[in-house]
C-alpha cells in the first residue's frame, strides 16, 4: 500500500494533530517502512504452520478436584438475620 503526503496530513487532521511539513515527511517515511514490513510478513507462506496459543508447549498443572473444607452452611445460616429454604433473605433497597 502506498501512502502519500496528503494521506498523512489528512490522518493528522482527523486525529486533530497539528503537523508541520517536516513532521509530515518524517511520518510518511516511518509509515511507509511499517507498511513495507507488513507487506513482507504477509508474503510469507504460513499455510503449513499450525496455529498455536503459546510459543512453547505449556500444560497447565491441575490439582485434584477434592473437597478440602467442612460444610458449614448450617452454622452460617444460624447466625443470619433471615433465612428461608436455605437462602439468605435481604431487605429490598431499590424500589
């Protein structure tokens, strides 16, 4: 993709950036280099490469799914102000 000096000035205007002529030429050179690099990367054939989510083969260590604490539901509900059918009742605060 080729970029012109007018394109750089238009983008600067849209971004509400005041840009001088020298800055516009510098930005044009830098953006052209970036677009050239993108074009090079797009030219690489990646059809035989499998997509990965991580650069290394990483496996998450999982612990055994076992209960480690005693059920204290009855204890907690015994000190609650209002409980009904195993649920905590709270006052309505939004009308």
